[in-house]
C-alpha cells in the first residue's frame, strides 16, 4: 500500500512539473507569435526620454500643415507622429525609410504625421521629401506640436491613442516603421 502511495505521489509530482513546463512553453509561443505578427509593422522601443512618456497626455496644439491646419483633435487613434530636424544626422538616416514606408502604405497616410523642426531654409529638403507622401508640419524649435509632445531630442516618434473621453495619450515611443530602421542601420 505504501509503495502504491509513493508511486501515485510521484506521478502527481511529475504531472505538476509537466504542467508548469507546458504553461512556460505556451507563454513563449505567445510571445513569438506576437513578434511574428509585428514583423511587417512598426518597430517599437521602450519608453524613452526624447518625448512625453507612455501614458502621458498630449497637449493641445494647432499648426499649419502641408494639407491645411493640423490640431490635436485631428489625430486619429493610432497615429504615428515622427519628429525630424535637418541638423540631426540620425534624422537624415531615418528619413528615406520613413518616406518609403509612407509611400508604400498610402492607406496609412491618415495615421501618419511628420513634423520637421528647424530653420525654414534648412528644412526645405526634408519638407520636399515628406510632404508628397505624409501630412507634414514645419515649425521652429519649441513650436506648438513639439511642445505638445514634449520633444527634447531628434529623431523622435510616438504613437498616440484616444481615451474614451477623447483625451490624446502617448501609447508608444520610439516607434519607427521597419523601413526607417533598416535604412538607418
């Protein structure tokens, strides 16, 4: 009888251990599935200090865009906002990939906004590259859009989302289309 109890306890312990390993494998498979699902999507990075933090509220703004005025109210849920500066070398490297991504995904145009910050003359090449494929705003340093997103360095990017009460929040930072990352690498 004791031998049978020991055998049952051993089988129970092995079953419990098997369950723990199985749950670990399922968790890892979910993580990999999410990564595979995002291979064609944007590359995200953890929250960074270049812009307002994830969960931070975006301030109200109004700026002149290439297609007309742009305000915080105009940004749809999930819009990717990218900030470039002509004096920033990484911005120069990311720009072609960002433009290529926008050109390859014209349906995503409503969920993209590019902001070029700097001197008007120096910003002209960036504006000329961006404006045909993505709504673009040009502003000086500490302009209304940059101030609303608390931009402190370039390049910077954020994805925004709307709460049920209509507030605009930063949902991700350091988000770049895969094409922009590939060109910059």
